[in-house]
C-alpha cells in the first residue's frame, strides 16, 4: 500500500520541465514565474521576442532556470521544432500549460477567413497539436505528465454585446479536448485538466475594457482578478498530490458568472 505524507502536497517541482505557451503577458507570464520559483525548468514561448527575453532575464535573476523560444501557435512546424529544441536543452517536457490564446472581438457575420483561421489555430488546433507531441514523448519514455489547458468562462457563458462567438467556441473546444485526452492518456499516467478563468487582468482584458467599458461594475465583487490569484489552482493541478484528478475543469471567476 502506498504511503503518503500528511498533508499529501508539495510545491517542489525541481525534477520537472515545464513548457508554457503565451508567456509574454498576463496569466502565461505569471504561470512561468510561479513554476520556475517552485524549481521547474521552464520553456518560455510566445511571439514577441523582446518580451520573452526580458522574462527570461527576470526569472534567471531570481534564481530560476528557463529558456525562451519564439513560437507561433498557428504554425505546426514551429511548434514541433521548438519542442525538439527545448527538450534538447532542458529535457523531456513533463508539464505543459496551454495558455496562449487570442480573442475574436468581432461579430460572427463580419469575421474574415483570416481571423477565423487565426483564432481556431491559436486557441484550439495549436494546443491540440502541442499536447499530442508532448504526450507522444512521455508515452515513449514511460514518464508521467501534467497538462493544464486554459479555457475561459466564456466557454460556458456568453452575453449579448460581448462579440465572442468564435472565442467562446474554441474555449469550449478546449474543455472537451481536456476531457477526451484525459481519458485516452490516463493509462499512461498523463493527467489533463483545465482552468476556466473569468475576468483576469491581461492585455486581452485591457482590450475588452476599452471596447466595453468597466465591466467589473456588474460583478458581485466589483473587481478584475489578478494573475497572482490563479497560483494555487495551477500549482494544485501540476503537483503530485493531484494524481487522481484528470479530465476536469475548474472555474476561477470570482463569482462573476451564473451557475
């Protein structure tokens, strides 16, 4: 019988290699900082090279280990080449945080084909491809893994005037992707879970506030949440103690939306 410590929880990720997408701002930036602080070697990815390098310098100055890699989630060749290069430098990816995403910010009937492709590829196709590539390596090496996909409360709650039809569709797809891949990979000890944030401070949220005004006035607590308030949820899902939790989603929205 397996013996567990009391409590069965640890923040020590010193034997882990984590890849986080969309680390140049908002939640992704915070996720990378937190994982590095807990000892993981972190692969930083995103499209803006200057911001990637600045974050890498910040993490290293704080004693963390990381490597920055420009990566385009709409380009499958970019995804695969970055993964291969990152693993050659830091080792096999055992934690994957699919965080990168872009909004549509346009009425469904007015979207261009280019916008439709970019939103689908960035928010859903790219994360699917990356997840499969990471899982393929873990399975081949018989290593356990943790994947956390970042959806949105918009996957469950869309409102008149929000102009998020395509965004919400892709984020609902992320929830279902989480459930389906968790079932397929459970036998390989790869846990796949999902966080569905509400309104958190980010560049994407700044754009929404500019378009729609201060939406926090309609929230019960009259506030926009901060990325730091997601730390505990992320760390639970990547920690050893969550080994029985897979194929689920956690809404973290400060009570902003209906149930």
